[in-house]
C-alpha cells in the first residue's frame, strides 16, 4: 500500500524497517505499522491536503475581493469542498 505524505508537514513518509512503522524524516511523525493504520493515515493525509487547498482558494478569493462574484471562484471552492467530503468519506486516493 502506498503511504500518502505526512499529515503534519506534507513531507514524504518512508517505511522504517527498524521499528516496522512509517516515519516522516522532516517532523519525526511516526505513522502506520499495518495496512489498517496505513488506510487511516492515508485518509487523514487526504483530508488535510483537501482542507489546505480549500483554505488557499478561500484566502485568495477573500484577498482579491472577488468572493462569490466570479463564477470561477465559486467553481473552485465547490471542487475544494467536494474534495474534502470525498476524503472524509474515505474516497479518492
């Protein structure tokens, strides 16, 4: 199973044969040790990345003063919200 990036710092998470778990070399997060934990880790990682993308889109819209005036802003925000829902529901990898 592929391990998604670290949910805390976004860096690559690698499997450590020493203690049979996944570790982030940047922030020292210790991740999953089996497939069930890996699935939960991946889900959390997708939720965090989707929420960060939503925040980025929302912040750009607010800073530009075009919030809800530009159809592209609304579409981007809807896609970001859908990505959060999909990640929370355990969807798209």
